[in-house]
């Protein structure tokens, strides 16, 4: 299965490379658009992991929803007169050290836990139906709570973003 | 041995290659004679005015917000639609409760008038003493957030 | 499925570390948001990788809820950013240092 390896490395490269552009790019619009490629790369990795329905959901929610919202945020918060889309960085060195610590501890944690899982499990055909059964039975309460979260987010965000009435 | 998503991947790959070949061949064949007015942004033949990075009206954000909430709702509807026949009335009422809660939010934004789009009053250009036309322009306050 | 699990886990650890760097170093609030989304994506990737290799779909159900919460978080967070920008005319976090005005 050489082709799967190549596709994995391709998607991994797309994901990590565009994530680096998101973080290190000075131009916020470039950052937003390379976030698109990160999301697509992760969706491709989901497909490789046989989570087909989640891959579609990833594109639908992250690319179609959250990225659009982020771009609206970019467009709503720049100054009309002096176009200042470039932003700087601060505390680079401590952040690198902390990120290295986080990465090390995550890698250590994964190394401690993955040992039991070497052989891939039997392949799951179409994950949408088992997810649906799980949502409707075992995860019924979180499912309803998710709707409450969305309701609260919608009301709160609409309240805050609304243009205040002229005093 | 191609899986379903293998076909999608192949489709994307062929799409990229197709566009790349077209662009590269055009780049090799076309003459390169730029001049300033050729390099301006095409804006329906008009001379472009202002900057690309203009600020949007905040109403667009509220619309996008409602969109994303119902986007997530649709994502939850899909797996439900696959299983609700086998799970019976319980799953049906679960989804009814889910939708009722979300539509309460929709009713809120509707009631508060976030969906209403009050247009700026049209300013008809007036002739003043027959000398010239006063231009109809939005003031800074109308463009701003 | 020929790629072993540690590769996916390492990738998501790298993604998470990149997100941490973004949150700590960038000054623009919206870029900080994007970095948070990166971290959420890396956590989702870990969940999906484990769920796929253990043959248990409940990890993927969890990713569903993470996505719903991420959507809610992005909506509220950006509304906060917009309200902040309206009042302070800036989105740089080093210029926002008071909680009340």
C-alpha cells in the first residue's frame, strides 16, 4: 500500500505547512486563506482514517462556516483609512520553549498510550449510521445540550455584534 | 481498487492538473506587454475606486452567525435522518426538541430585527441652481460598523 | 490504513504545538482565534485516529460535539472581537489591557 503512504504524507505536508503560514504570516488575509488548506488537509486525513462522514462535516462546518465567520471578522475589524492588515509578534522565544514543552509532553503521553494499538481495527464501513445511533441513544443528553449551546451562542453573539442604538 | 474517496481525490488532482496545464500553456504562448491601465483590477470596466479591504456592515456578521448555527444543525440532522426509522418515536421527539431549541434562537433574532435590512434612504442627486450635480455619496457613518 | 497510528498522533501533536505558538506570539486577536481552531483540529484528529484504530465510533461522536462547540466559540468570540473593535478601534491584544471602560 505505497499510495496510501504517499497520500498521507501529502496531506500531512499540506496541513502542517499551511498551519505554519497561518501562525507565521504577517498578513492576516493570507493567514485566513491558508487556514482553508489546513482544514482541507485535516479532512483528507479523516478520509484516510475511514471517517468519511466526519470528513464531509469538517468541510461543511469548518470551511463553510467557521472560516467564513473568521473572514467576516477580518473584514469587519480593519480600519477604513489606514489599511493595517499586518500584525506583529511578541515574546517569540518563551513561546517557542513552551510550545516545545507542550509538544514533548503530548508526544510522551502518546508514546505511553499507543503501545497497545498496533494493528488497525477492522475497517468501519460508512460511519454516519453508527454515529447517528450513538447520538440518538447513548449521547442523547449531550445532543440536546449542544442545541442549547448553539442557542446561547446565537443569542449572545447577535446581542454583542448588533450595532448599538443611537443614544 | 479505488475507493469512493479515491475517486474524489483523483477528480481533485485532475482538476488541479487541468487548470495548471491551461495556465502554464497560456503563460508560455501569450505576449507580455503590460501597461498601467491593463494592470488595474477589473471592475466591470469602471475605474476602480477605493481599497479592496473595505469594512463590511456588521449586519453581514449577524447573518453569517445565523448561517453557522443552522449549518451545524444540518450536520446533526444527517446522521439522525439515517437512523430515525429504526429508532422510532423517541429519536423523532429528540430531534423535535433539538429543532425547537434552535428555532427559539431564530425567533429571537427575528423579533429583534436582525434580519431586517434597513436600507439607507436613497439620496436623489439634486440640481442646485442648475449649476452642477451634487454627488450622492454615503457618509462615513453609514459605511462604518 | 497502512500508515501506523503514531504518525497520526505525531502529526496532531505538531499541529497542536503550532497552535500554541500562534496563541502565544501573535498580537492580532483573530489570528489567535485561528490558532485556537488549529488546536481544536489537532484534538479532533487525535480523537478520530484513536477511534479509527480502536474500532470504536464514540470518538467520532465526540468530534461532532467538538465541532458544534467550535462553531459556537467562533461565533461568540468574533462577536466579542467586533464589539471590542467598535469600542477601542483595535484588535491588538497588547493594546487591550483594561477590563472595563
